[in-house]
């Protein structure tokens, strides 16, 4: 049985089901991170003292990671634009670059975490580090999830391009929406945790 | 692919590159401002304003929100309302539940 409204638009909403689905999912993600941000505000405003992020965390590494993640957002949207231009080879290059940049982000984060653990800084050390590890850890899980989906559309999932290119373009667009959301979350995490 | 469609995508690609350069510039500005060690309320305000500008650029252009359908705006509007309520809850607790006790 064929899944309805994968490519064609619904008359009532003017959207296909995938687009509505991914935006509803992103709305739930906003609430998930929102709850953690609200907890952060509550704990920080209630604390008698609070350390500046740059006295504990590595700002140059985080700045580098911000540049990496923003670049990956551009390569992601360029991958989608390549499909819209029917240039599958270019799509593969951009999508590959997006996955690679996601990998670079995780490697940098691994070094950051390792350094913290080596110097005896753990989530249990203080509230600041508990929030830092929770928020960045959850964000890292999202990066991993996004990379897995992107890798699928770079590799085996790309077969759909030959049989139903419009559906494939939609799927890449939706995967891109999630990836940009991950970038968006980092845009707020970076100043909140590292610079203030 | 029609010529009009190709021109449209080319135009969008130019926008993506402009947004990318703007995001890079704003990232540098965020880090540079933090070096001034401003008082916390001012630092928080400035950092949030820059982050909101960056976030809006990503949402509007990379996520194509600038040309999205009404239903998506409605979903996001509802999410924004709940998000603000969620953030307001800790602020309300500062006054020790005055809205309950009168």
C-alpha cells in the first residue's frame, strides 16, 4: 500500500505529511530543551555565586565547534539545493561534508570532555558542571541522531533518488530541518554556557 | 527543470552564502563582546540578542520559515507560548508563590 501525501500536498494544510510531522517533532524538542533551560535559569538565579563559563570551559574550542556546526548547516542546505537542481553528485559531496563536520564536532567534544574528566571535573562536581554535561550531552545525542539519518540518506537511502526523486528531496529537506534545529540549539548553548 | 526554477534556486543559494557569512560575523562578535567582561545583566542581554538574531537567520533562511505555510506558523506560535510559560515559571517562584497565597 502506498503511503499518502509523501509528495503531493494535502488540500487542507497545503503541506505533505512529512513536513507537518517533522515540525511537530521539532516543537516537542523545543519544549525538551526549554525545560532544561528553565531549570538552568532557576538554579543559576537561586545560587549565591555562579562561575563564568570561560573560567572553567575551553572557549576557543567551543568557538571552533560553533563555526563547524554553522558550516555543516550550510552544507546541509546546499545538499538540498543540489537535489533541487538535479545534481546528485554535488548532493553527495555536500551531504558527505555535513556528516564529516558533524564528526569533527563530536571529536572536539570528546577532547573537551576528556580534559574535564582528567582534571577531576565531573557532573557531580557542582551545579554548573551538572548543567553543562546535561545540556551538551543531550545536544551531542542529537548530533549523533542527525548524523545517522544523514548517513542513511548519503548511503543506502539514496537509492530512492532513482525511483522517486521528489520523495527523496522531501526526506532530505526534513532531515535538514532537524539538522538546522541542532545547530539552532547550539547557537543558544554556546553563549549561555561558555561566555556568561 | 525550468529556467525560472533554476534562477530561483541560484538566488536562494546566494542568500544561503550571505546568511553563512553573517552567522560567522555574529559568532566573532559574540566572542569579542564576552572579552569586555560586562556586568552580568548587560552581558546576558547582549548575548541573547545576538543569539536570537543568529537563530532567526537559521530558522528563516536555512529552515525556510520565511516562506512557510500558516499551519507551521500556528504550531510554532503555540510552542512559543508554552515555551514562554515554561521560562516564566521560575521567575514566578521568586516571589514565593504570591499568586497562590494572595
